[in-house]
C-alpha cells in the first residue's frame, strides 16, 4: 500500500529544491568554499611547516574559518597577498 501525500505549492519548505534554508547564492557558496580552503591550508601549514601541535593548529584554523565566513572573499585576497 502506498501513502499518497499532497503538499500545498506555496508553503515554505514544501519543495526541497527551493527550500528557504537552501537558498544560498553562488557568491556566498564561493565565499564558504574559499573559507574552507583557507582553513585547510592554514591547518596544514601550522601542523607541518611550523610544527605546531595539533590542538594549536586546529585553534588557529578555526579562527581562520570564522574570519573567512565573516569577511567572505576578503580572506582570499589576504591569503593571496601573503603567498605572493
């Protein structure tokens, strides 16, 4: 037996593709992605190159992630200036 379900078409959350929680624009997705990449680069640099402990490397990386999420694309500009 199959259960038939109907959903009102104009109710928020009724369509998983256009759900309000998933409505993140491309620019914001790019900013989040860049923040995660910057976090990974920071962690690897702290742990391997600077030979810091894992706990300190994680704490520094979390600070970079928070800064990246708050500042958005500016974090990538800062990293590019440092690496150049």
